[in-house]
C-alpha cells in the first residue's frame, strides 16, 4: 500500500511538472518582459546634452557633386577633395581657388609648402597649388587602397587600407619604410572594412588608428609600437561596433578628436586617451550611417584648424560642418 502511494505521488508530481513546462512553452513569456541582451542602437545614440561641449559655428556647402576628403593648412584655408578635383576656401567660407584633377581622390593632405597630396585609388598624386600634376607615385602592391595621408615636413605617411599598412615616403615618393606589419610583438593592423587613418601628433609623432582593435596607436618612424589607448565598449567612453573609430584628428593642444561610423558621433579625448566630452551627437548629421565594408561606402572625414576648431565632413548632405567650443 505504501509503495502504491509513493508511485501515485510521483506520477502526480511528474504531471504537474509537465503541465508547467507546457504552459511556459506554448504561452511564452510576457510581452512586456525586456531582453537583457537586446542591442538598441537608438539608446547608444541618445547623448546627455550636458556632455556636448561644442556647437556648430558655420558650414560649407560647395557646388562639388561629391566631397570625399578635407584638409586644413596653417592659414586655416579649407581644402576639399571630391569629384574630379579640389576646391579651396578661406576660413570664412569664401572660395579662393581650385583645380581639376585626373581622378576623384579618396583623401587629401597639404604640405607646409602648400603642395597638395591626393590619395587616388591605390596611389598618391602630387599637385602644386595651381593644380599642376607634379608626379604620380608608384603603387605599393596589388591590393593598395589609400584612405589617409599625413605630412610632416618632408615625410609623408600614407594609410593603405588595402594592404593594411602605413607607408612612409619622402616628399618625392621614395619609400622609406613600412609600418604596421605583423610580428611576434605586434598583431598587425586589423581592418574589417576599408578604413585606416593616420595623423601627426603635437610632438611630431605618428598616430595610427587600429579600428579592429578599437585603439589609437603611436609608432616610431622605424615602425616600433610605442604606446596605445582605446577600449571596445558600448559605453560612451569607448568605441563600439566592428571597427571604430574610423577617422581621427589631433588638435594643437594634443587632444584627440574621433569619429565613429554606425553611431555618427564625434568625441574628444585628452593626450592620455581619457574621454573628455562630446563634440557632436548623431543629431548633428543628416544621414543614417551603416556598417558597410565596400569601396562604395560614403565617407565622412575630420580635420582641425590652428585655432582648435573641428571640421566634419557629412557625406550624406555633402557639406562640411565646423564645430567650436560653446
């Protein structure tokens, strides 16, 4: 009798368990229940306005069909590369000059002597101020794709996203060194999409963004990694996505300005890489940025002038917006 009661109780308990599991399985959880693992980009784009320390002070809207890169010279003149040419404006937005180029450049840089360097596909083209082509440099490898140029005196550093390297040339196009190669001490430049940026720091040192690692890295001219900063994080202080930041520039005081695709936000970090403030929120831009990995992706760009103003290319609206401190 006792054994029969135990068996009966066990069967009732099993039936109760089956009922509860079936109820949960077929009815599902409450629709109001939140998914703790949900990835909500809108939440990341919402920025506390007290953290935004800059405002738009002016903008440039040129007649050029498509702007692809911007650069600022020591006199705060603004150079815009784009559809088959270059336009040059003074800091007030007045057109000074311009010239027609053989091709549309991916990026642009200005030398101290006002020579203009254009990254065109897999090579560099060098022009004088009047628009006369001085020289086309030789291509480095079959995979070359130039995305950024930084000039320091007679040294020219070229970001080659196709080869995942930074190429160090002299002013005549002679290759001096290759920076960013994989080694036992360095993992290499991780570039999931066609973005690689370089800039010269306040100490004339070379900085390179390693977007797949979410880091900015400092190299010697010989290619030795000296320091780095940056962390992958969904928080405002870090860099989100597969590969960010994709563009950066360095202010005269040594602070870093970064731009992140996918979120369309511009941020400011001090010389040690500590988050300082937001320059521009996603609301400052007109387009909906995407995590594209193709050559046809619309390009935004960053530049700074000697006064510390920040210039941002909004490729969707085809204009350059200038941000100054509030």
